[in-house]
C-alpha cells in the first residue's frame, strides 16, 4: 500500500524523539484537562496545538471511543455479542449514530437498515478512516451491507479467530482479514484491540499491534533513536520509559497507545516540517469545553 505520509518528516531534525513524544503527550493532556474544566481558550501557548486538530493523549478520552464504549458496555459479559457490537461500531465509527442505536437490533437486519437510513443524521457512518469493501464466500460487501447483512452471520467466525489468537491482536487481525480480503484492515484491528477494554484476558492490553501508515514515520524515528530491531520492541521500550518521562501520568501506556500517539506526533511534526498545512479539516476552531 502506498504510504502518503512516508516522507512527512524527511529533512526535519528532531534531537530527541523520545522526549518530544512525551512532551507532546503531556501538553495535549494538559489541554484536555483545561478544556474539560471550562477554562477559556487558548489552552496552550503552542501555536501548532492552537491551530491544528489532534486526538487526545488517551484514546478513551476521544469522542468516538467514548461512544464505542457506551454502545458496547451493556454486552461486555457475552463475548459473541460484544464482538458483534464492536465490529459494527468500528464499521460505523460515528458517535451520533451509536448514541441513538440500541445494540439489541444489530441482529435484526431489516430494522437495522431502516434505522440507519431513516432515524439518524446522514451519512450514518464516519469517514475518519476508510472502511473498504470486504469479501466473503465469493461476494463483495460494501460498508452498509457488511454491517447489516453480513456481520450477524459472521459472529461465530470472528469469535473463533479471536479465541485462537491467544490474545494477540496482530494474529487475530490477520486471521480475520485472510477471509475478508480488505485492502485496509484498520477497522478489523480497531474492533479487535477494543476487546481489551472489556475483556483483557481474551485480547491482552500488552499485545503487539500493527503499525499504521500514519504512525510509521515517527515510529521509525523512535526505533532509530533507541537502536531497536522493530516497532514492537520500540513500543515496549516507550511503555517502560513512561515512568521516567511522565511519572505522574494518569495511567500506564500500552503498545497501542504508542502506535496511536506516534501517528499524532507525526502529524504535529509534519506541521513543523511544512509538509502538512493548516487548512480545511486540519484547522481547529475552539468551541469551549467538551460538553
């Protein structure tokens, strides 16, 4: 797959990418706390944070992830129902839809279609990341049909792959996508890693994770700086270094946090490097606190 972010940091000197990573995390978390308290903008003196859009340091604080957690929490005691809800949630990936939808109708294809087409604001799904077509038994399913017609029939298959992965999200994602044949398996990865929020025995929080195309340039910087052999070893080392660089962090990082935050650091330093511009959807407009 072509990586449009491959050269985003080319030519840019980052003296200590480890320190810069944790500096980013601390400043972004401080911004979130100030904003949540209702303190007026700007919440930082950093001009890039003032002008650019970024996710939060902890992904559970992001609006979309909060909606996924609310939507799936009632099903946490049933792995098949939880898996079904998480895959639907990550295929949908739109908080306003999830907040209105009762997960009990996920298996009722006709009612689900009617709800998605007529009872929520359109589009019913988010384009934050692409959900490409998937394949099953010789047929191709686009996003809507995959959510409504196909997912209810695939729950046993999904659970079987997840249980066979021994808690490893990369293994589970690969097993599932060997059948789905998606050119971008990110929605699969997101649904599987989210299981660790609810059932850390089934998918382990410290599992290795794949490197997304947006995270690779900064993960490469970290790997080279630390002299490690791959991104997973880099993620584990960064988790270890958190105690040194951010001892009062609200919680301990896991490998998925390092991957996710490396993408945000790549975005930040792309602005520094001039390979990303403050325009269109990249421009942040402060609107008060989160609520």
